[in-house]
C-alpha cells in the first residue's frame, strides 16, 4: 500500500493501512517540496510540481546535481524539460514506466 516510500522503516513483510500510507506520502512530499524550495530560482506551479515528482523518484541529491536544475536556474526551461527524458533507466536499462513518468513530468513542467 506504500507509495514509493523508502527508508530504514521499510522491511520485507511490512504491511500498513491505507491511512498510514497517506500519512507517509504526505510527509515524504513535504520533505521533497522543501528540498525543491531550497534549490532556489523562480518557478511556476507546474515546474515546482514536476521537480517535486522527479526528486521524490530519484532523490534530492540527484536533482541538486542535475543538468535539469542547472538549466532551470539558467531560465532554459525547454532545455530543463528535455533533461527529464534522460532519467529513464534503472539498472542500466530503459524502463517503459520511467519513459512514461518522465514524459508526464516534462508536460507538467512546461504547463
């Protein structure tokens, strides 16, 4: 029932309620919203939401060191949106789910 949460509290066989899943998701999102806010620069709601989604998926450190963020901070918004598509692999393989997720994030970023 968890929604992408990772951490030391996650272990094999763990079960949680839908309500607890929602609480964990809200806390995780707040963490990544704060992280994106710390990165600076001005952004639209769509850009903010896309970067929060991206950071939730790949981690704050990956966003902080990414060309995506560098282009965003340089006001190269089209270039930043294109950077999202580069993050489509796991274990060295292109995953269709990540291709779809990054396309959705890019569309959200440009909205």
